[in-house]
C-alpha cells in the first residue's frame, strides 16, 4: 500500500524553492519568484524582497519585488517605497505607487492617476490596471483612464494578448454597464480567442454567462485553447478540465507546463500533489516556481493549516491598538475552532470599545457553544451599553443551553426593549414563557416596543410567535409591518396578510428594504417578475448598498439560485460586500457542501486579511483531514512513554474535575439554604440570582474539564495502538475510567444546575410578585412627570412587599423622588412643606442602607431639603 505523503515536508520544500528563486542569477526567475511569493502572502520572504526592491541591478526585479511587498501587506516597507518612488524613473514609479496604494497610502491613488497619462504605453497600462483594482465601482477617473486605453488596443496586444478584453473586464468590475454588455457581445465573436478572453474576464467577476463558451472550447479536441479554457473556468467552480491540466504537465512546452501547474493549484485537489512533484526538479525555473506555488496552495488547504492561519491572525489582531482591527478580529471568532475561539471571545467581550463587544457577541451567537453562552451570560450582567446588551441577549437566543435560558428568563421580566428582545430569545431556546410578553408588546402604545416585539418574534424560531407577528403586519408603522412580514415568511405562515406588505416594500427607494422584501417573497415561493430589478441586475449597480441588498436574497434562495449570486458577491471590489457574502455561504453548506468549498477556496488568498481568515476558518471545517505522515509504527513498549504521559494528563484533568465538582456542590448547598428562607431585601434576592448564575458557570466549567479528561483518555488509547502491551492496556483502562467518571459527574451537574436555576427563578418570583415591574413603572412615570401613575405603582409595590414579608431598598428612594417632584409642582406653601418633609423621611430611610450613585443623590438632596424647609419657615 502506498505511504501517505508528508504534507508538512512537501510544503517546506516548496517554500524553500520559491525563496531560493529570489537568489537566482537570472532576473526573470527573481521576477517570477517575487510574484509567486507576493500572491501567497509569504511573510518570511519580506526581508529578501525588501533588499531586492532597494538594491537589485535589474529594474524589472525592483518593480516586481516592490509590488510583492504591497501584496503581502509589508507596511514597514512603506517609507522605503515612498523614497524609491520619488527618485525612480516612470517605469518604476508606477510599481512603487502600486505597492503603496495597497499599503494604504491615500496619495498613491492620485499619483497612479497621473501615471495613467504617461506617454510610455507600458507605464500607462500598468498604472491604469492598478488604479482600477484599488478603485471602487463607479470611480469616474478609473473608468475614464481605462476608456482612454481602448484607443491603443492594437498596440497593447503586444504587451498582453487580447488586452481589450482585459480592459473591459476591469471596467465591468467598476460597474460600467457598457463594458459588461461589450463582454457579452464578444462571447459571440467568430474569433475563438476573443470569445475565450471575454468568457475568462466574466468568470473572474463571478459571472457565469460565458460558461458555455468555456465548456465548448474545452470539449473541442481540435482547439489549441483547451488548456486556457480549463484554467479560465475554475473561478466558476468548474473542475472538469482537471484531466486536461494533468496531461499538460508532461508536454515539452514550458509555458504550457507552467499554466497547467497554476491551474492545478487553483483547483486545489489533494491528488494533484503527486502529479506536480516531478516538476519540482524541472529544468525550467519558471515551471519549478509554478509547481512549488501550486503545491503550497494545495497543501495550504489542509484543515490544520487553514485553522491555524485563521487563529494566528485573529489572536494578533485582537491585540491591536486599532479598535477597527480588533472589531474585525471579533467578527472572525465564529470561524475559528471552538477551543481557540472561546478564550479569545472572553478577551473580545471585555474590550473597552462597545463596537468590538457588539461584534464579539454577534460571533458568539454564530458559535452556538455552551462555553460561549457562559462567557456571554457573565458579560451581560456587567454590561452597561444598551446596544451591546441587546446583541448579547440575541446571541444567547441563538446559542441555547441552560445558562442562556436562565439569564434570558431573568431579563425578560424587565420592562422596555431589552425585556422584549429577551422574551423572543427565551422562546428561541425552547422556553415558551416569553409568548405573552411578545404579544403584549406587539400591541403596546410605543412604536419602539412594537418593533422590538416583531424583531424578537422573527428570531424566536418557534411558530408560537405567529399570532404576535400577525398583529405587527397590521401595524400603522411600515418598518414594523415589514419586520412582521419577514418573520411570517420565515415560518411560511399568514401569506395573505404578509404579501401586500412585501409588495409595497418592493416600491421602496431604499435598496436594503427592497432586498429584504425579495428575500421574504422568495421564502414564500413567490416569483418576482417585472416589478423590480432582478438580483443579478442589482449586482451591476455602482452603489454598494444595492449589491449588499442581494445578500439576504441569496440567503433565502436554494443553492442552485444562490450560488451564482454568491460567486459574484465574493468577487465584489467592496470588502464590506465580501464580508457579508462570506457569512452567507454558511446557508449553502448544509445543502451543498461541495459548492460551499468551491466558494471559500479562492478567498483563502483574498487581499483582505479578514476575508482570508474567515474563509480559512470555515473551509477548515469542510475539507477532509489529510494523512500527514507515513503509517504509524506498530504499538509496543516503545509507545508506553506516550501512554504514560496521556494517562498523567487524564489524572491531572480528573483532579481538576473533582475540584470543580466540589465547588459546584458547595454552590448548590448555599443556593438551597438561601432559597429556604424568606428574602429580607433586594440584596438577598440578587444573591440568589448570582448563586444560580455561578452554578451554571461552574457546571459549564465542569463540562469543559470533563472534555479534557476524555481527550487525554483518547490520546492514551491512540498512543497504545491496536495491540497494546499489558502495561499500556492497564493505563488506557485507567484513563478511560477517569473519563467516564468525569463525564457522569458533569452530566449530573448539568441537570442539577438546570433544576436549581428554575427553582431560583420561582423563588424570586414568589418573593417579589410583580414588585420589580411596579418599581420600574414608577421610575419611568416619575421621569415622564406622571406623578399620579408613579404613586399608584409605588403603593401597589408596597402592598406586595408587606404581603410577602420581603423588602426593597429602592422603594424608599423612589418615594423620595416622587415627593420631591410633587413638591416642585406644588404652589401652596403648606403642601410643599409637607411633601418636602415626606421626601426627607424617605431619603433618610434609604440612606441608611442604600449604596452607589442613588445614595449620593439622596444625601445631597437631604442637605438641600433642609435649606429649602428653613426658607419656607414653620
């Protein structure tokens, strides 16, 4: 049986080949090596590339190596590149400006525009192509520069065959409508080369209109362009030319071997590595470089390599001083392996910037991990920013788990938007108790609460919310109607009520609204004809908002319709569009894993590090693992040290599990004692809630430690092999027993934590009834100046507290504020005097036990009231 390839060694050898090319005597080899290393983002080659950029004798090497620095993102080289550009002749200026533009030099855009007007056509051509690549759709200067080149198409064909099609492709990428149409027209040309160039250009844009042209050329044995067609169709996820590419590796023409190797690298099939290996010693350096780059690309699709690349970038980015970089990294957390993501999530949700914390919470929802739920629930108790809290509540709804349910139940009892959102999330995790709150909020007088109810119902993932959504679809506020209609579409319910709203949304001038409407109608199975632009037409827009609006539509469609749209979205020049598109690929994965893999593959080398990291992380979960070494040696006494180490790890983790179990039992006992007595005040109730939350966290920790014991036991079994020695077998049995014990303890704790949390909720509810609701209502009424309503709420809270025997510290503070406000509005001196005295008495009661800002306010008002009473007299 053939021994599996050692991919790590192959990758290292290929990297050595590419880096060695930078030291070859022939300038053309150094040029090709620079280009390949730049495309692969090879950081270790930066010092040598920098040296070549500054000192190489060949101008073309200096230009290409400098451009590679820009492609890699070597920002430290920017000062050198700026210095070199100022002193360089025009042919080199454009290369340095190109690199600086990719490194974020804002002035480079204008300098490139100046270089597009150079009399040297080669300089103008390079400058114009780079300007087009760094410009956003609709950029008039870039489009004008490209159009100016079309007048020199015949001359440019000596620099780049079929240069006209390349220029049209760049114009079409900038959403020039005439260019797109001209490419379509070229598909009907009598010249096969022209047809092929147009189809290739469209494929690079993700547009499969030229698919038939490419397949026609590929299937024609007489065509000299079969290899070109095989490579050109790869961006469309078409790998039918694999056999043609493999055969071409053996022909005499070095250019053909080089192109074939590149194509195999783009496809990334593992079985191609063996066919590429002979080219590692090819007599032509250009072929060796192409083969090495292809091997690195293929081996780089190993799930371990992909995952590590994603983790490494995310770790470094979360430590950045730039909040925008940290925010981008927080958005990648759901794409990396959970064992790495959870610790980094803890870092991100504690970030000082609320924008980073919001994105971290959104990622936690996509992670759907019990450990992530613990982190979010803990952070939620401390979070002060309303926007962050809302996203954390939504994340808990997406994740589920006992920890999420307990926290959501607590928050759903609160008034306001957050309480409503929590009710929807509570339903999403399987607890229907939030239904009544959603339906009440759907009919609330405040539009903000009604909208919150529709948003919460839409994410509840349970058809019990349909009655609430039906209320919303008849609302007088259109945004509420639309959100309700979207929610109904997700359940395919009440179609007759939702369709008129969605039809009205199609007439909106806002692209996002139209996109939402089309997506919802698609979920209902409705065909959109002659009413609005099709999604494909929306992607031709120069407005990024129009193109972004296609993302929710793609999410709603089946793969056969969504994949062509996503292919164009992931090729979009705007990185925000690509961010949204790459997350939308997740909707394809469950239905068509192979298409999802094909969509992710090209993005692993995207110019944007966030796109690269997200694609690498997601792809690592989809591609199968590869054998990394030759067959393992037979187990025997030589394996015993590894088995001993794994068993020692299992014992250490088991001790950790026992400590966690002890802590859990102590918390459970304390909670049982606390809930056995009547609560004396709010502090006692808060203590019960904290104990229940801590119990859930400890249960989750116990589960995590149990997983460590099980992992160590698995390592011991693997190290022992199929026929372990008696000593090794004994150790494996010991490790497995420890793992089983830890697993059973964690399962018991999980059940106890859920029961205890439910009892704690019941206890708090029993002790307080609706006291908190009345106190919150009183606070809102005082702020609004509705003092009669406030007094009514406070009196009701007082009755409930007397009945239960419980206490509330905040009750006295709110009475103090109420009497204070009433005194302000009183025009009779005697009444004002009496109200101030009542406020003074309430503040004094509160000041005895109250803490924090309210205590400070109470003491300040006591001093002021004393002065006011003196001025009023007896």
